[in-house]
């Protein structure tokens, strides 16, 4: 029996569907990308059928399952919360008298106040995302099953069906380094450039892999028998998707400020190496801040994205009923909101807390299921995964502090905790940062 070098679930998890449909991994520069890290161009890959799905024709199960996991990766990798350009004390005027607040502002969300005319802000931060679940299923035990035509080893029996089921343990980690530069053109308008550099690491190993061979008469002729465990790993590093943000103050009172802004994400990251989204992103938003010893703030916006090769579309042929590739769809987006407050606990210490939410509309998702195969002698139950589309919201809680040791130098530390199991979930994510306003 022909056995893939890497399980198809691994391929589904870490190979973009569009790459399989459009990228030639057999030769050329694409073969060196992470989407081609694993030797998946096998006869099984070309001919297998995802169990529990409709007629897939020439579209493999890896292509179908990739759409759910890759979109989970792309949406969150390209829209991870970033350290903001708020730092230092803020001076406001009350009845013409300046009043200085030592509140240093939020960490992962914006402040309505701009940096000031001809002021320059420079900051950098580092964080590590270690992902643990996808749509409520642990990455330590992702189920997958497929069928393929095979030969029975040591016999003359040919053109039989082989059914294989297994679990895969996946490790996926992103070390992210963010540089933020902001310049104030006026007291009411500033522009920021946010540049991420990332190191993406992944590895996978299979276990509990068993196969069954059923002949053309529907009889179980071999199985269950165990398959040799497999392992693969890869990594990539580079600049991710750069974001440009422009913010305009609309109204300022003695303590409160309301601003409107627009963030534009540029697809500069190599999506075939999981460093970017492959999609332009547009995020208009409104932000409110109230300056005091305890300073509440709120932000609401909407994320629009263009098409990406990470989200392929398939159509069903009217003549054969098979699925065929039909171009790319947009990266999922939706409403975004941040609410929180900053507490000036001491003259040079601010404690910040936030709830951050991101909505993803009509997104492919991973659904664990069980498929039953009936033979003339027994019944085979196979644990597997299929895909389905739905909308969901990811909520994160952010808690941290800022310290102002001298002048406009600010040090920050924070932890980000995902509070629900939607999408691609990570364990608590630490962040450290340093910034200065000139």
C-alpha cells in the first residue's frame, strides 16, 4: 500500500489551499516555501477522498481542510493586537491652565489623543504566540481520515479501498517583534507605521494511525494495522504585513477626546511562508479617551479585507458533481471593538486593562466528526474532520502595566488571554515593550 510520507492532516494544517491549486511545488522557487516544506505531491495526495464530505472529485481532502485551518491562521496572524503609539504623560488645559496627567495610556489599543505637532514617537515590542486549539479542538489530537485506491501488500489483489484514520500532534508558534513609528503633523493629526518581524515555527507528528483494506466485493481483507509514525518541521522568518495608520482628532474637551482613524494593512509579508495574509486590509475606526487618574477608553471599527490565495473557492461541476478550484475569496473580517481603562497607580506607574474583540464573518471552520464504513463482515468507525462555514467573534483580555523611569521613556509589560475557544486559540501571550517620544 502506498503510504504518504506526511499525513494528509499535516498537509491540511500547514499547506495553503491556494498553494495546492496554484503553486507548483515540484520545481522552482515555490518548492522552498513552507507551503511546500512537506513532500505531499504523492499519488495518495492526488487521488484521496476526504471521508465525511461530498464528492470531491479532483480536489483532495487536504485542500478542503486547509481552507479552515489556514484561514484561522491567516486571520489571526494578520490581525493580532499590536502595541499602540500611546506613551508618556499628557497635558490638557482647563480654563486656560495646563494640567498634566501621569496616566501613560493603554498598551494594546489606541488612545484618542495624538502625539502632538512635530513630535515623534518610536516604540518596539516583542511577544510570543503559542497556539493550542483550532475551533475548540486541541492541536495535540486533530483527527483525520481518508480513503484511497491501493494494492494489498504481498498479494495480487488490486484496486481495493484503503481507509486510514489517525491523530496528529501539531506545534505552531510565532515570535513577533513590532516596530512602531508615529509623527505628528499637527496637534490634531498624526500618522503611524507599524512594521512586524516574525519567526514562524511548526512541527507535527502522527500517532494512533491505523488502516483498513476493503476489497471490491466489500469485504475487509486486512486491518486494522498500525502505520509508522511520521514527523516533520519547518520555520521561516521575515517582515510581515506592514500597517499604516492615520488618526485625526475630531473633538477635544477638557478631559475627553474623540478621534477618527484608518489603518491600512499592506500585504508585504510572504503568505506562502505564513508571514502574511496575502490580502490588503482596511480598518476605519473611532476612538474615545477620557483623561484622569482612571482613564476609560473605547474603540470601535470594521475590518475589510481583499481576496487572498489562502481562502480558495470551489464550485461543483454540473456534469460530474466534482469540486473544482474557482479563484480566491476575501480574508474574513468584521466588526472590532476595544474597551478598557488605565489607572495611574503612581506618578510613574500605570496599570492597563482591556477587552478586545474581533469578528470574522462566514469563515471556514474545522468540525470533528465520525464516519462509518460498512463492510460485508464488520463496521469500521473512523474519527475525522470536515469543514463548514460560520461566523464567530474572538475575545481577548489584556492586562499589563507601564513604567516611566525618566523623561518620555516608557517600559511596558502585558499578557493577552483569549477568553473563548473560537478560531485559532493561543495560550496566554506575554509582551514586553519600550518606547520614547521625542
